[in-house]
């Protein structure tokens, strides 16, 4: 509820920013007087609708019926393997249950399932304890399904079949990469981190690079860029329809993770704004996307992935460009450093509260890894499909991806080794903040002097 209200206020703040940027102080006052009532109405509407939606979402977590069940269930997401078990979420008569499969033979069978498939199974529906229920609330899980047996598998609808064909091709291509590079490749391209070993997950978190294996706006932009030649041939409204359809397909392909839902919503709003000739201010689009998503699914606010995605996007779109302009003395490093620091500022609160740390090495690690990871994301989808569908070409086609994933993993490994332990990491952040302040301060004073005395350059 609070997120929705803040998002609505952010929309209002975005309009004020536009007015100030236009240099129209009088227009700003007029805007304030004529739209203040509309603003209050919007905030009240968000509050009321958000409260109703939130109450319904929480009440919907109580299962309608418990006890035995035998029939067809829909697999919601790909099975998640653990050390001694495999977890998968299934939809039973419109309600989601988590299934924990144990035993080698049963796990091998369950791990072949894919999101969107239908499976005939029998078992018991039981309630979750309060702690577990709260932990999985953002996934709309209402209970546990204790599996007795599972038999036939149906491939599901057209979207599920198409998505699973693409993911299987990516998996076959990734299997040609050595060691754990294949698991990292799948994480970079489609956000599939199921087979990443614990050691890899740990070093990516310790070096501040775990966001690379969570699909986000960068992945969406690369998909749209790859389809750009086709989209540019279409007229405005057909192009908008195809663009939104492509975004929706990619969101389905990546299993509707909170980060990709946020990115997909923003990309769709941006495409709509472009088609209608409206302004595409990132802050406004983010605010509208967050407001809409939280009103549709209030349980998203319990997802740490959603918080990190929104926070990073907020930092990149606001603090990032501001810092980059003030780091101009650093030349080519100004923009990457500004964007990296902006993203870190955006995620500092959820990262510290949930993980208890904000890696100091994340700044140089992101500067070294993100450009290469972006190249793997852009190249990986078409290369993975080609290698997966034509195995004879897999080795040469996947060679650039092999070098890219090895580079990114090496950066994470080195970052984990050099990351200082608390409290030295916080001392390092304090020193970094002090250095950034020294770089920013002279530029800030120059901007202030120019605003007070006017620009006396001969071009004016």
C-alpha cells in the first residue's frame, strides 16, 4: 500500500521536474493550483484501491480446500533443485501449492518438468505454518502438496510449448560450455539460475554481481534491439502491438520473475508513450509501472527481487546521470561510474536489511563485468538458439559466449577474494563517498555560480 502511494507521489514529482526543466516558474504555479485537487484524488484512489486489493490478496492466501487430490495440475515454474530435494510450484484448481520431492529417482523425474506443463498427480494438500506462509506469500503459495505419485505429462498451451522449446535449445547450447559456465550462461540469457552451484551464487553475491543472473530491463532492451530491424519496418500501431507482444513473450519465457515483470511493464509503457508522442521520462514510467503492478498484485512488495529491481532502476535513472555529469573529469569512465554508483545507492537499503552487506568491490566488479555480461546477453539468445537447434555448429557458435561467461565468473571470483570484511568494507565506502564528494563539489560550485551570475560565454 505504501509503495503505491509513493509511486503516485512520484508521478506528481516527475511532472514538477518537467516543469522546472522547461524553466516555466509561472506555469509551475499554475500547474500546482489547477492540478492539486486531481493529485489528491489520484492519491486517495490509489489508497482505497490498494487497500481493497491488498486485503483480497492476503485473504486469497488461505486455501479453499485441503485434503486429498487426484487429477491434473499445472506446473507454474521450473523445478528448483536443492541439495537433497527439489521444489516445484503447481496450480491445483486455481490455487498454488509447493511440492517438495525427495529421493533420487523421484527428483530426476520432477526435474524434467517445465513451467506451463500439466501433470497428472495424486497427493495431500496441507496448510503451511505461519513462518513459511509469510516467506512464500509473494509467490501466491497457499499450502504444500505432499506428492504420492505423478504420471502423465501434457506440454500445455501454445505459449508454454514455444517458451519451453526455446529454453530447451538454450539448455542444449549451454551444455556445450565447460564446467559451470553453462549454468552462468543460462542465468545471463534467460535468468535460469537453477543449476548454479552454491559457490558460484556465493561469489556473485559477495562481489555485488548477483543482479546479472536476474533478468531485467537490460535483457528486454537487448531483445528489442535484436528485433529492431523488423520493428522499424512496421507502422506505428502495428509496431506497438508487435513490441508489446514480444515483451510479453519474453516475460513468459523468463517465468514472470518480479524483476522482469517490472522491466516488461516499463518497456511497454515506454513503447506506448513513444507511439502516442508522450514524454518518456524514466522516473515517471517507473512510478506508473510500480503503481500499476502493485495495484494488480500487492504481494509483489514482499519480493526482495522486486525491491532490488525497483531500487536499482530508480538509482540508475536519477542519481546515475546526475553523478555522471559531475564526473566529467574522469572522461570515458564518467558515465559507467555514475550509473554503477547510482544503482548501488538505489539498492543500499534492501541489500543491507536483507543480506547485511553492500560489497565495496561491487563498484570495480560491475565496471569490469557488466559490459561483457551485456555482450553475452545480446549475443547469447540468437547464438544459443542456433547452437541448440543445429548441434554441429554449437562449438564455434558458442565460443564467444564461453569467453564472455568465463570473464564474468573470473571477475566475481576475484571480487570475492579481495572484498574486505566488515567493518573495513564500510570504511571503504566512507572513503569512496569522500572522494566522490571532492569530485562533485567543484562542479556543484561552478553550477551555482553560473546560475547566480549568468553564463558569460561568447556563444550566448
